[in-house]
C-alpha cells in the first residue's frame, strides 16, 4: 500500500491537532507535524500513536520569524523522501489571545499578515520542489490553505496596515491573501502535478482563538476536520484545484481573489517582503 505523507502546520491545538489525530487512524498516512511548543508536540505525537499512527516527524518553528519558517521547510525536506500533502493550518485570529492592537513580526511585518499569509507563502514555495517531485501519474501533490469566510480586500499601498488598523481587517486581508496565493498556485501548475485548494473549515469552532476572543461556538471541531481532511485525501477531489470551499461546498471568496492583476501584485509584494528566505526559483 502506498503511504501518503501529510504535513500539518499548527498541529498542537484546535483544528490542526484534531486533524492529525483523525489522519493517524488512516494506516496509509505518514504525518509530519509542526508546532511552536515542543512539549505540546510531544503530547500530539502520543495521541497520534495511540490512534494507530507510526511515529510522526515533528518540527518546531515560530511562524512570526521567516528565518525559522525557511528552516522548517528545510527540516521537512530533509526528513521525508516525499511530501504528498501540505496543510497550511497554523494562524492567529483577529484578537485574543494574540492581542487586538497592531503588532509586528520579527521581520517587521504586520503580525497577522506575517503569520497567516507570509509564513505559509514561504513554506509552500520552498517545499514546491519536494511536492512536485512527489506527484505520480495517479496522484498530484496537494496544497491546502485553511482560510476563512472573514476576508478583507488588500490595499497594496498599505499592506502593513499602518493606517486605520483593526485586528478584524488584518485577519481578513491575511486570509484573502491565502486564497489569492491558492489561486496563483493553481494557475502556475498543471492539476496533474500539483493542486491547490483553500477552505473555511467552520464558523466559531471551539478552538483557542475562538474561545479566547469570541467566547461562543457554532460549528463543531469534527465538522472542520471532515472538511479539511476531505481536501487532503479524498480521491474524488483528485485534480480539483483553484477552488475555495465553505466547509464542504464550493464557494466564492471576495472578488479581489479573481483579479489577475491583484494576484500578480500580491506575488510581487510577497517576493519583496520575504527576500532572502526563498530557496526556489521565482
């Protein structure tokens, strides 16, 4: 039986942790788990092993530091011979527990844009050679961005939101940027080689972000796992690329995602912002 290697960022809490444990029950899956806290990673490893998985590959990195993100990509590439699926799940919300005021990353970028979007951009772009090399005639490699229905158009004159800052706007633009990157990937690669999809996994699931800032829940964590796992491993979605899903249903994100000029502008800005941390050809 062919083993599918799946990397999950933000695997120590919430959706990422629950997804890892669910996938651990699939005997043909090998997990690569990322977290910021080594102790939390150890606990997730124990959970996945109890669920039936072989010992996962683990890697720590603070995604607010692009140097650590680049090293994370190197660690993954050095630790596995193939990578079939990358789930960019890690992120921060619009407020607590990460604060409602404007903050910057280690590299000086607006924090939510840095963690939610730029980190996923660097990690994905640096892992593209491994992902593409892992594709087979039967199965393309898959990239999944865990995004949100909460989106806000990007102002390319103020990407770092130095004027009129709000956590909700910052979160929304970072999530739309993820979707735009997904659509960009879909346009760059044949669906027989690499597919890129993104999704809103659920509304107010009981995650640390939601419980800290909102205090109420709506969708279950299990429904979010179902939606995300489907994009990662469902054979029926082979070749599906450049699509945004609201849980299980295809949906349309904010219109800027379909603007080719806006996507090109985002890519150009992104390449400039992460200059020095990309190992792949531009």
